[in-house]
C-alpha cells in the first residue's frame, strides 16, 4: 500500500531536496535497507561499492583506497546533479572517516538539500559475522570479517559529523520503518 509520501507529486514531496546518507561498517545491512528506502523515497540510489568495484575488477586500479576515493568523488558529483534536478538522493557507503562524512555536508550546503544521516549498526555480532560470511560465499568481493573488525572507523561525533539516527538492522522491516519515519519526520512542515 503506498504511503502518503507516494501520493504527492515529486515537487510537493517532503523528501524533495533531501540527501539521505547511510553509513556503517560493511555487513550491517546498509544495502538491504538502502535499496528499500530508495524505492520508497523514489530517490536516486548511489552505492559507493558499485562505483569502486568496476574500477578494481577491470584493472583501472588495484588500489582499494584509490578506488574508494574516486568512488566517493563520482558519487558526490552524481548526487549534486540529481539534487539540482529535484531528485532525492540516497548514498550508501561505509563513510568511515570524518573526511568522507564531510563530503555530504558540503553537498547539502551547496545544493540546499536537507541532509539526513543514518548510521546502520547490527547489535548482534554473531548475525553480523554470518551476514558477512554469507555474502562472501555468494561471490561478493569485499572485506572479510577479520578485516571489518580491524577496519578504522571514526566514532561518530555529532559536533564534527552532524546529527544522525542510529538504526539497528537486526530486523529489516523495523529498520526500514525507523528510517522512513526519520526522513519524513525531519522534513520541514
């Protein structure tokens, strides 16, 4: 059943002019929730892994860090283009550093888009590990569980990084509802 958000023309929607950023460690459910959320918001969906992956697999570079930097640059420019067209944008990426999080504050300021940041976590470490291991058996090229645990991930500072809602993805339906409510609830009246 369509929500009220779907009944309005895009230019009258409370998500028109919104930039939603999903952050969190790999395997926490960002992509699962992000795809569903982008569909509900009718948002352009930009996943940094999908941008970086072809650079690595095609041999453009074999440097993961370089591919990541370029992926964020491309995502930033595509986000700006869509926001200027009035299309809501959802960006799915780890956003492990303050530098990467700052990109989206700059995009929000330069386009006038409302920034909504969501940090995905998975409180159940056993389930988190299982999700990561299942992805790898399905052919996903990404970090191992050991690499995820060792990954540098700047603790979120609302002073430095801005406000965000922390969403536990243990239950996808509950996580999606919380994200939708937060995006709609943070919209100006």
